[in-house]
C-alpha cells in the first residue's frame, strides 16, 4: 500500500458528459448520446453498470476513469461535466482494469498489439514534441494529465461498491432521487459548488 501523498489516491472516477458526437456507428454509447450528463449518471445508477464505449484511436471498447488529483478536478469538470461516480482502484482492478497505456504513435506502429491490450492504448503526442517530427503528420494528443484507468468491457457494480458521487450544485443534490441517496449514503455525495467556494476563499491551486 503506497504511503499517503497529495498527488495520489486509491480511488478513480468516471465522469459523464453532454457530448453528442461519439465514435463508431455501432458504439454502444450512441444509445445515450442525446441525454444530458446528469441523466447519464442516473442511467448508470439505474442499470448498475457503466457501458463501455468505443475508443477513438483503436476502436476497441472500454470504460474510462480518471485518477486526476482533487487539486485539478475543477479543470477536469470543464472538459466533461460536474457529474461523476467513483470507485476504489481495487474494485476497478478486480474487473480487469488498469492504467491506460500512453503510447507514441510511431512506437505504436512498431508493435503487434494483442486484442486484450488494445482497449488500454491511447496515443501520446504532446505539443512539446520535436518540430523535426512534424513530417510524421501526427496530431497533438496528450491526455496524460487525466491519469486514466480503463476496463476493457462494461463495468457492472453494486451500490455498496460506490465510494462517492460527484454532483454540481445543491440543487442537484435536492432533486437527486431519494432512493439513491438513501441506498448510497448522503455522506458519499460531493458537491463541486463547495469546492469552488473553497478555491475562491483559499485559491492555493490557481496558476493564473
């Protein structure tokens, strides 16, 4: 067990989003592309399952989580939403999950990847790549800040495995279905509004 440190957690979160465009005609996520991030979270809780979606580069299916540290979570919600469901790494690992593999595209082309590995692979071509590599015609792609974990299939769960739920506002908490609050436990709900207030009063994480 690693020692406690501010940049490391034993938990990961799956954030929903309002994005409409998803990859692949047969992508299972297409079924949910017209509903909001809030509704997607409710759907996950109703099904007790996070549906694997098609990854844009390898076209393999996976469920994605982030180990993004709490100090960067506000920026992360700007990319996705303020709605998330969290689990322990142990729970994710037990369902064949692990950290994603950030791979340079030129390295990727030199490997013969097993089908079981493909769902974990994501391209890594940062903006600071040497300019003499531009002839490779790779687009900038860098998600390493997300510290991503994945499972190579749907992620089923029981309510007692949920470690936390992230909502945006007090209004979200007020309207959230009572049966979920009772079953999951109100103490497991985290409101991003509270975090915004803390950051306003003690802006120790701002870089601007």
